[in-house]
C-alpha cells in the first residue's frame, strides 16, 4: 500500500473519530461547533503541511533525475566526440 493511501486512510479515520467524539460529548452546541471548527482547521493545516512535504519530495526527486540525465548526456556527448576524434585519427 502506498504511503499516500495510508495517509489518506489515517486522516479519514482521525477525522471520523474526532467528529464522533465531539458530537457525543456532553458540551453545549456552541462549544461543540467551536471544537469541530478548531479540529477542522487543525486537520486542514496538517494536510497543507503534508502536501507541502509531498511537493518538496517530488521536486527533490525531479532535480535528482534532471541531474542524472544531464550527467548521462554529458558523458554520451564526450564519448561521441572521442569517437569522432578516433575516427578522424584512423582515417588520417
């Protein structure tokens, strides 16, 4: 199971548990609504943070791949130039 699916499942479970716990709590309605609002904001903030981390990881992987491709093309270009030099030397 991917970490994204695991995270979403855990987030749904935490949200459902928090909502059920708050709804069955013996507080006044206004207090319950404040708690739900605060929990919702906390979860939204956590989700934003996780998404930001996810994007950072993707960006980091992209940069690594870009560097690898650049290194590969540089080596291939050098090898090609060397082959041209060798061919030129052999025909001279």
